[in-house]
C-alpha cells in the first residue's frame, strides 16, 4: 500500500502508511543477539538454571533443539552421565556435554 501511494504521488498518505508500518514493525535486535545465531544447542532438563539458559540462548538467537541430532553443537544437562535417549544421541553424534550447577544468581547480560 505504501508503494502504491508513493507511486501515485500521494506523499501525505504514503508517509502515514509508512508511519503505521514502522510502528507495527518489530524492533531491531541488539548487536549482541547475533553471537549464537546459527548455533544449535540441546538443553536436557527443566531446572531453573536450564530454563534460564534456554531463555538466554534464545535471546542470543541460538536454536534450541528438540531432538539431539548431529547438528547439535553441545548439550547442557544436570545429569551428563544419564542414559536417556537425549544423552545417548549426544554421545553418538559427539556433541560435548556441559553440566549446569545450581547458582545463587545467573549473571546478568551486559548492555
């Protein structure tokens, strides 16, 4: 609609449409959100630490895997020695394991 109004020489209408489009658009992600773009990680568990890790990873544009496949780059877990399907798949595909330890407070993201 913006291009049509602009093409027809309706500059006032085009500016109003552009303002509406800009108001409805999602804000640009901060530069630090691109650090994990393209990374695929596995998170196995539902502890508060793992939930915080999942939230942080998604904020930095990492993909959190539902299935552990060969494209998963690492697996975070509270029980890295477990023998459930997620851990077995991570071992089979060579994904490194990280053990999460309970902490008093998660580090805050710098702005």
